[in-house]
């Protein structure tokens, strides 16, 4: 998070139908506490983008941290994952059966799942 004013058009927006509200709901991954309901997808997105812009400006004015767009963040390609001994053993055996390192096997499985 930074205090510099990000380009909120680079944020990750999603619009889905809300059966409970019988309207479209727009959300922003970078600011998950915000949402906007509207009868059309276009109105939901427009309302949320205006709200996100207002919130980002308020945060900027008060020198509070503003989330950086997910698309602008740098990723190292590394993360640690703890699994139980049993699963670790099962994964290591499967990797060996396919003549892959454990890392290559898990990366392949994660790629297949996405």
C-alpha cells in the first residue's frame, strides 16, 4: 500500500448478479469493503468506480495508505506452503512417479487447477 494516488481504473473490478438483492453488485478486489448495487451491470460498475475514486481521494488527502492495483504489484514467483507430513509424502511419491521435482509437480497441478 502506498500514499501516492493510484490510477483507480487499473483496479480489479467484478460484477455479478445478486439474487438476494435482485440487482447487479460491483466489487473491487483492492478495496473489498466497498460494493455498489444497480439494476444494470454498467450502472453498478460506474457507481463503484465513482465510489472507489472518492475513497482513494479521501485516503490520499488524509495521507492514509491506498492499495496498489493488483496489476501493478510485483510478484517474486515464490511462496511458502505448509502441508501435513502425509500430504507431503503423497506429493513427493506422485512427483517421483512422473520423474519431476516436487516443485515442478506442484506447479503443474496448480496450473491445471486454474
